[in-house]
């Protein structure tokens, strides 16, 4: 059985944060690159997504699963974010569904139109061909914009994942949201590992 190979190449950089009097404070920042085997076994991912979507009575065909996984892993490599983290965010946000939230959040990663525009300007991304509403049903574009927004927040908070997730949600229950994503993130990693994906 082929296995998914996810390798984190760690580079520790001394980053000066602030100077207080004559005392300089540094933080170790972890920079990682994700390397994965495109031909690896997809079984764990397919099982995970099917299980989640089944709770909503949604059919899930093999072509969709293959395309979704390739999208997530390609975007993760492009942006520089762990694909398993993206999977966790997508599950918490939408359970892998193309939905519209109560405040106009769109698609699998529940990104708002205004946020998408900001991300496009920040990272020089093009507006989807059919306009911003395309983010509702085009999960490839949705995941890409959502991942870049998460990257923006991680950069803003110097890699603090919890704060980035709280801001990604931005709602009244943002602390609970972040905790839930972190919990699902660990579950996804365990699921991938125990199912032969790591």
C-alpha cells in the first residue's frame, strides 16, 4: 500500500520582535514546506470526507473526492499551509459543502466577498471569471482564497495558529471555534496516520 508522505522541512529563523532598553527579544519562527506524494493512497481522505458528507445526506462520487483532495494539496503547496489544517478548517466551516452562511460567507471555507477582495489585492490574485459569487460553488477557487486568507492571518500573528483561527472566524464564539478546529486538526492527523496515510 502506498502511503501519503507529508514532510515538514523546518527552518528556524531568529526574528527580532522588539527591543526593550538594551534587551532584545527574539522569537523562533518555524518555516515549513510540505512535500507530498501525488500518487499516494487516497483511501483515508475519501473515507473522512464521505463520513462527514453522509451526515447531511449528500452523495460523494470518486471523481469529486479525487479532485477535492488534489485541490487541497495543490493549494497547500502553493500557499505553504499544512493540507491537513485546511481539511480541518473546511470540515468545521462547511462539512465539505458548497453553502452560503447567514452573514454572506461563501463556499467550503466560508469566506466573505470583502475578505476575498482583500486577499486578492494582498496576494495579487485574480477575481474569479464569473465574479465573487463563483466562490459559492467553485470549491477550487474558494479553497485557494480561504487558504490565502489563513496565510495572511498566520503572517499577521507571527505563526500563532490559535489567534489566526479566532480572527478567521471573527464571531462571538471565536475562541470555541478555534478550539474546535484545533481538535479536528488533531483528529485528521490521527485519522490519516491510522488509515495508512502517514
